[in-house]
C-alpha cells in the first residue's frame, strides 16, 4: 500500500515538472502548409517543428549578421571627454547650418 502511494506521488511530481501549457493560435494557411510540409519532409510532428522554431528563435544568442562599422573598438589618442566635446560641437555646428 505504501509503495502505491509513493508511485502516485512520484507520478504527480513528474507531471508537475514536465507539464506543458497549451497555446492555440490562428496562423495563415500558407504558413500552416509550410510547417506541415517541413514536418513531413523531416519525419516529425507539427508540434516538434513549432517548438524547435520557438526555441531556436527565443533562446539562441543573437549575433550580428553583418558588420555595420559602427561597433567595436578603435585606437584614438584623444580622451573620451575630448571625443564627446568634438561630437557635441559638430552637432551644434550642424544645427546652425540648418537655420
């Protein structure tokens, strides 16, 4: 009898840890068809395809896809205060040119 209670408690704990919420979403027909086609080609369920897409999009680290040239480090002999001052002066100069 005690063993049956322990199994029931274990089953409850496993269920409470691994239970999933349901999400019901309306998606356009063309996307649904693409998801179903992908699932058939890759021998998996539609549920697996959607979960993989969500996990890959939400939990993967974001990396830059192209270099803009506006990020990174550079060598400059000027102090940061001097650079900031020059930026402010350039912005103010631009304001006066517009008037």
